[in-house]
């Protein structure tokens, strides 16, 4: 294993450990409280390095499958699964255009993924037939008007200390990122897509409705569950987060469980 692969692998292991914490403290308690089926196949869409897949598999007996658009992420995920001796499958898939797994799932996850997807309507439409009867689609994303929806917290420059800047001036925000972090090509491409999509809560809910989904559960957060990796508590903001605009400005994440609307074909 060369230096680059070893560094990437170590990063992958840390990511798995963080996902384990989020899974144990937030995801599994939430799913059990809301009677989400956990004994049927599960699909993690945009699984990254596989942390959530491995964390879920360490607690559940159900078949679990992860897909991601980036080959390097899947390579790390497979290696981590091998070392953990966990029976899961990972596959490189672009949900906008590639053939999707031929299976029916009781639970599918889109965790902090949809703000990166070029065509939200296409993605939600293509995923719907893959859900088994009585199944759920779990979705989280940082709403556009939230403080860190531009993912500036992942910056290595002063940009990480600039909340809301992505929404105040998207063009200037992107220009500065390209100037300050020119070597992070893939990350910068993601930033451009995020600022192109500008995914608000309203846009997501309207697209979900038109693509044949019902909203079964929704929540918004002052401090999102993902911030557990920084040692911060999870703090929901309930009805405040659902207020027009101001609620979104005070939210670091929106969280949904969707079910298929069988009246839409």
C-alpha cells in the first residue's frame, strides 16, 4: 500500500468510527422509534467510504448495500469492510444514469447527498420503484439558507469560518475557494454543484411530492447529528426550523422520512 493509499485508508477508518457514533446515538434510535423496518435489505446511496453501511451492519442482520459515484471511496469502503469482517457489498454507481441495483429495499438512505446531485427530480424518481412495500427513504441535507450549507466547514482555509457566505454571494464564495484551495479539484467541483443546486427545504419538499413521495416525518436542527464528530450535542429546533426563511437560516440540517405515494405513477 503506497503512502497515498495508506493515508486515504486511515482517513476512511476514522470516518467509519465517526459514522458508528452517529448510527448508535441517532440513526438506530430514530428508526426504531418510528418503526422503520430494519430486518429487510438496506441501501445507502452516496455511501462515501462506507461508514454508515459498516456501522449499521455491526448492529443489524439485514443485507446492506452501499453505492457511490467515486471509485476511490468504494475501494476504501471495501477494504474497511474486509478488515472489520463484515458481510456487506459496495458498488460504484451514478444514480442519475447508471443501472441501479436490482433489489427491493425496506430502507434507503440519502444522507447529505442530494445537495450534490445535479438532477434531484431524476434521482428521487429512479429510487422510488426500488423501495419495498412499507419501506422508507431517509434523507438529510443542509438547507441552502443555513449557515454551513456551502460545506465551508470542510475547507482548509479561512473559508471554514465564514458561515452564510455561500448564500450571501455564491459567485464570490466560489471564486475565493478556487483561489484559496486550488489543489482540491474534486471538492471544488462539489462546491460548484452545491451552489448551482441551492437546495432549500421548499425545493426539496416540492420535488419529493412531484416525484411520488409522501413526507412521513420531518425534523430540523440547530446542531445536526453529524456534529457529534466535533463533540457537540444534537439539538433539534422543531417548529422554529419550519418557519419560512428564518427557520431555514437557523437550521444546519433538514431530516426526512419519505414513503411512496401510490396514487402517483
